[in-house]
C-alpha cells in the first residue's frame, strides 16, 4: 500500500493558519478532497490512491471525526489489518455494543456485538476487532465467493506485518461461541473451502467462483518442469484434462516485490515465455484477469471454452 496522505482536519484550522471557509473553497476548487465532514486530504494525493487505499483513508477520517469510541469491524477492520476483501465500495463499518439492531450514523454503518468475550486490538492507531473475529464476520455476513479471500489470507503467516497464521480449528472454535446456527453453517462451508495455498485475493476469488459455477476443483500451485528444469507453478491445474489456469493480476507487472528489478515490459515477456514452456509440456493454459471475474458469465464461459471440466452430479459419483 502506498503512503497514505495526511488528514487535514477542520478542527485544526487555527493551527493550519486557515479558516473553515478557505478549506471549503479549496475543496470546491479541487486542491483538497473532502473525505467526510471535518476531514480533507490533498486533492492530487487522493486522486493517485487506489480505491482500497481511499477506503483506508475514509476509515482513518471516521476515527478522527467520531465523537465516541469507535471499534472498526468487518471490511473496515480487514482494511486496517491488511486482509484482502472483494469489492470496492464498502461502507465504513464499526460495532455498537448496544443491542438495538445496529444503526448507521455519521457515515458509519454499525453492527451489534455482544461485549462478552469481544477481543479488541489497537492496530495502526485504530481500534479493530481481532483478526479471527474480522474474517469470521466476513464469512458469516458476506456472500460465499467474497468470504474466501480473507480466510485464505489468514491461513498463512503475514510476514510483512509479523502476524502468525490462524488455523481452521481456531476459526471454528471461535465461531461456535459467537454466531447463530445459520451463520455457523455459512462459516463452516467457507472455512472448509479455504486453502492456504492460494497465492492472492484474485486467485481465491477465482476459485470460489469456479466452485459456485460447478467446475471441478483444481490442484493449486502445480509444479511444471521441462528439460531445462523448473518452469514455474501454475495457479490452478486440472489433471484429468491437463489444463493449467492462471489468474493474471496486474501486481506482477507493477509492484517492485514482483518485478524484482525487471521492467514491466520484461515481466510481460518472461510471463509469455513461461506460458510457452508450460504449453510445450502438453498442457493447455487458460488465463484471465480481474475484469473477466467481475463481468457476469464471462469467466464461466472462458473456463468452459478452455476445457475445464464440470463436477459430476452426486448421483453420478
């Protein structure tokens, strides 16, 4: 994630040597961006942020302008923890400890949580639900296809943040003590399906969409070798039809940790050569991008055209 821009708060206008009217005029002119009432950021800095980074700024702005203690939850807690989620237009979400059905106020959607046993952490200066509660909430209250990426992520150690992996047993033990029977069934299905071998949120989302569409479960991170040695690992592989599947996320062509000193053009060429070597082993390759995952029917048709098999009906097993 890029360095997030500093918040400019209306309440600090005297220290900033400006007035409330001047802040409003700057926002109207585009020099500042109004994140929410009482909170601005530099306009050009805001425009340079990715949507998920803008969401993270909105969370910080909500914390700075809230008059009450705010415990962020669900997608908002995931954003603070660095847990990937699916979708770009989530509301800022927090907890209320009063059992009044939850409510939305001042641009924050609030969900009731029983304070008994609630674990709250301070992360990046903000109060958030712990990682277990965060991903369980997402599994309980978001669609199955969106719940898998957060779960896959926490099954692995987050080395960047120095956070340990969470086991499936830990997740299910905590679920039993918090949720309704219906929510537990949704959590159980998502946790059972989750897999630490997933390499990215895009791969997790792809796998969940495959499952819902009725495709056969692939092998993850399948090794390919040829006479020159290791070719690499495919994101997905269907042994029976010898087809490899590759989610082509833009990160591998932009982020330094993926480029490893190469230019984006060099990375594209190397990826094409890698695919050619995989095809030379006799395997087919199906490749897709984010846009094809989010366009209704496109991903399913692409897999079918590439020869990816459907699961057999239960009665045919």
